[in-house]
C-alpha cells in the first residue's frame, strides 16, 4: 500500500525555511566531527538501512500482531486496531490520536531485534552503558530509551520543545513521512519558554499562526524545516527546539544519546529539573548521575 501523503508522491516543501544537510556513508568519527561536536542538525540517509523494521512494521503487521492490545491516548482507551485504522484515515481536518513516546523495550521487547544493529553514527551512547542501566528509569526523561511513535497525516506533536534530558536525539523514520520544524538553542530566547519545571517547552502553541503582539520576539528566530522518509534519520543536537507533523501514516523511533560531546548539557538539564522536582534529594540524585557518567566515560571510545 502507498503511505505517501495524499497520493503517490511526497509533498514538496516550498517554504522559505532553512533546510538541513542530508548525508550518507559517514563513519562515526566523520559524523562526530561534522555534526555532533559543532551541534549541527542533519538528515542521515543510511543510519537504519539494515533494520528489518523498515519492511516489517507496516500497518497490517501491527493490526495482526497487536490489534487487540489496548492503550490510553489523551484519556481515551483504544485498541491498536483502532489506533492504526484511525491513523490511516487521518487528515488535517480530523487528525487521528497520536500513539507516542512508547518505550519499545518495555512494551514490545520482542521487536528490539527489528531495530538492530544500533547505528554506528548514533554512538557512542553512554545511556546504554552498564553503568547507566540501573538508574536509567530514574533519570529525568528516561534518557536512552527507544521511543515509538505512530500517527496519521495532519497530526502534530503537541508542543514545541527540546528533548529531555538535554540529550542528542535521533528520530528514525521507519514508515511514511514526517515534517520537522527546528530552532537552534540560541534562539530559545525568542521562543517564550515556559516557567518552572517546564522550561524546555515553548508557550507558542501554533507556529503557523503566531500573532506578533503576543510573541513579538519570535520574528528574530531562524526556522529550520525539512522532512524525513522511510530509512532516514533526523539528528538533533542537544538543546535544539523542535516539533513535528505527519505528512502521511507514520511510524518513527526516537533515541536520545549522550557522550563526551554533550554530557555537560545533560547534567545541567537534569540538575535544573531536579531543583524543581526533587529539591530535597537533588544533591544525592545528581551525585548518582555524575557517578554513572564518569563510569560510562571510562568505558567509552569518546
């Protein structure tokens, strides 16, 4: 079946927004030097090329294998049959519920083999080290989890944000097409971050319908916009603000990563969140995280 948006071809983005560089065939070292260390986003065209999920995770697979499984989205219960069917019928006027941020290893552990091997350019990932594993679920945002997203055309991620816990993010597009909108960390001052523990979420609800009297500084921000299709991976360095919109039925998988290049930003993020959410235990909490990071650094290549 065709999963391209509104017909047999992908919608062409004609907006004036800045585009991302598209790359393939890079070694881990080359990708680190060109994109990770400079903090530059990119579309990687071959990171997940060996994954069986690219052919296996079609809508029929989810309906046949997990159709009777139930889930709750925005307070309403659905079966996976309903989730997939609604996503296939979704459009901008009537967007389907968004099955998102589902931890694959917890909910579908048998599917981990379908996303193997871990892409070389996405490493090293200290969150996946033995040192971090015992405390990963206690880290703000659960850094390092493989998060599944299933949605339909016209559905958007509900808010503009940058990812917890301040990590690099790799969004692997498996089925269908998704549009991403990004802003550099230094433009955060123009994006009206919320106060308190929601400091990584923008108060701007609709980027395509902004009134200057309400958010006058937004015009100073540079908007990057691009799309990813099956087998492509969006790399977003630490602190990049972003949101996404499905251009068709879409399945994607997100992975957060940390290593020497962004560990300072990760600990800064977690320390700030801890000051709001865990003020009484923030010192031992951060001590445990920094100890795990130190141990992971010792065992890593970078």
